[in-house]
């Protein structure tokens, strides 16, 4: 079983690291994104709506269940490339502590991960986070980008996490971790929220490109939209070789692949997009111009009458003991 890390929640922003003389190669290293489905600790936070995920709550969230979930997530992240990823974007995490516990679990504990995480104003208290191998990347800038929805009263959605990191050969990556508003209240009813998030993200990307038109940008996340939807295709201008961002998942979506199942249909909500110059072999780039959905049988549930879905931790209040209701997505870097 996993070991719970004894750590205090930092009261200050994660440190910025500078003045690195030499970093290890990033060649063939994995960059991954995973929506880990409600990774909560056991404590009741009075500031958020996390009561269900406590030992006495509706989900009966116990120490054994928490540790089992940490073991599962650590196991699947290692399997992506039979190695610990260099960079891991995470969403649906409650706080710094759960990310620290995850980094201290199983194979992940063998890599000196540092964490970038901010508490957002999300009502349930779930945030975005980034784990990175401190031997291969140094964080030189970080920011939580708030997404305000005009006309939505006191509604608050998750922040976008931005991390600027220096990697091998002193190259720089600009990484964004996203978790856009869900479709729970209806696709058309909630689309303006995702369009707003896309607009905020685009503004930050534009700001970076004004300073450096050759900036290497990676956008990852659970967008609750597919590559063909307006927020991705039109607002972000993410698509093929002529778009501002190259969507590594667009072809997979056209082939019917997905990362989540809704009403027995696979949807590709979890995506990785890159600036066009990360396709080319000029320094650090994406190997083979491809990203992948990890659809291993070990993390899938097969329905009795056929068909599959991700093997989740819960289905409503029923505990399944699986991994997540999403599949991870990943790519390999090259240099």
C-alpha cells in the first residue's frame, strides 16, 4: 500500500528555481496529462464542498481507499512509457498535500518531483497541478490564471495553471494545465463557460508569442469539449498544420478514439496541443508528431453485454476501486 507523506501545506507560492547550469536530457521522456477523478484527502475543509470525500461522508472515503487510489494512479503513470514521466499535468486534485502524497507513492517516489499547485476558488476545492522531474526541468515562472464568467454571478471555475520551464540545452517550454467547465447542465447551456476559458487561455498565449514568436507551447487538459468544438477549433485555433496550435488529438478523435465514456460513447475531452514549432526537429520537439491515449485493458471496465469504459473509482456513491473515469494522454519528447 502507499505511504502517506507527512507534509505541511505550504502557505506561500511554490518556489521559482533559477540558475541551473546543466539539465539531463529530455530525449524520449514522457509528458503526460491525467484527470485523476476526485483525488481528495481525508480531511474536511470548511472552505469547500468536500464533505462527501471524508470517512463519514457519502463516499465513505477512507484511508485504505485513498491509499489504493494513490497506488493505482502511480502504477498507471509509470506504465505510459515504462518510466516515470518527466512532466505530469493533473486535474481533479484537492490540494498540495494529495499531489505530494502521490509523488511519494510507488514508482513515482523514485523521481525527484517538484510540484506547482495553487488553491483555486472552485466550490468543490479541486485544482490543477503540475509535477515535474527537477533533474530535467527548472521552473522559472508560474502563474494561476483566473477564469471569470461574465454574467454568471458568483460562479467560479477552475484556474488555468501556467508554468514556464527551462529544460535541456537551455530551451524553454510554456506549459498550460486546464480543466474547463463540465457539460453537466447541458452542452449548449455550458458552452459559453468553455469559450470563456478558451478566450482567457488564448490571450495568455498571444502575450507569450508577442514576446517570442518562436515560443514552444504545450497546452494540456480536460477541456470538456472535443477537438471539433468551437472552443478548441475556433477560439484557440487548434487543429491541423495551418492552425496556430497543432492539436495532437484531432486525428485520434476522427478515428473514434476517446478518453472518457458518456452514455456508451467515447469522447476525447483530454487533449494535448502544441505550437507548430514543436512538430519540427529543431531542438526539443514532440517525437513523431504524435500523442496517445493510454487505453490499456488493465484500466478499463468491460460491460457484460460488450463495450468498455475507464475503470473508475466511483459510480455515483458506489465504490468500484478503479483508477479514474478518464484515461491519461501522453507524448514523448525528443531532442
